[in-house]
């Protein structure tokens, strides 16, 4: 009976250690926890794969800009390009009219 309890404890400890990078990523609320957990599950059996997963889980994740800000920036860039095209067309039109006179 005691041997079974010790074996169960050893297995639980080994599984916890194996998935330590995934557990850390989940605790740190990383947005890519699922990808990290899949990487850990597939390649964690290699020492290098487990090390990479651990390193990945300890990295600070970058906060992405809200979509509204990205959309505003894109609209601003579109307006600048449109204004540039319009300005160039007006200059070309002025140059062509002066040549025809």
C-alpha cells in the first residue's frame, strides 16, 4: 500500500515537472498559453524542447495595441496617401495647362 502511494506521488511530481512551463504560462496569463502547452506536450520530452518551453513561458509577453487604435492609424495613413496623390495630380494638371498655353 505504501509503495503505491509513493509511486503515485512520484508520477504526479514527474508530470508536474514535465508541464511546469505550461503551468507557469497559465499562471502568468500569457495569451499564447495553448501554443506553449502544445509545444511542451510534443517536444517537452527532449531536454532542449523543455528548456525552450520554459524560456518561452518566462518571457514577458507584449501587449498588442487595441484594434481601434490600429484602425485609426490605418485610416490616418490612408488619408495621408490620398492627400499626397491628390496633391501630385493637381501639380501635374497645373504643369500640363501651362504647357498647352
